[in-house]
C-alpha cells in the first residue's frame, strides 16, 4: 500500500461523520411542531353523556384531558374545536360554565350570525 493513499473506509467514515453532524445541526435548527387535534362538535345539546355525538362541553373536556369523550376526537398538545351543526344554531349552556384548561385551544365557529353560544344562567 502506498503511504500517501488513504484507505477508502477511513475516507467514507469521515464523509459519513461530517454528513451526520450536518444533519444534527440542521435538525436542531428546525422549529418544533406541536401535534394538533381537530375536535368537531356535532350537536347543539349541552351534555356530558355517552350517546354517540360530540357536544361543546364534551369537546372541551376531550381537549383538556387529551382523551376521547363520547364521539369526540381525543385532544392533543394543541387542539382546535370546529362545529358541524345545522345553521343558524344556538348552543345554550345549561350545565354551567365551560372549563378550558388547555392554553393551546382554538375554538373556531362559523360566525356569530350562524352560531350563538349562550348560557341559561345568564353568565355568558
């Protein structure tokens, strides 16, 4: 073997190591993406029971605890609640205020002219 020639395995190891180091730094520089769940409300009833639908109260609980409740999709790190109800619709909260514990929860409605959320207790 010529003393001036580098063996091929050493060269491949150096190139591979530099590539892996570059990939590591590139990965660390990427923004962190949060997992998101879309939870769809499909009833105007204010309920918390197993009956095959997803109420707004059940959807907020699914988002709070990251579990499936009734027909609601389980929440994740970042959640969005959407509505699939006949419009115009009114959801009257008959069981008190909703509790929202997840800071990364977005509730996206179809607009105030198509969906109204009110309280029977007067504490909207």
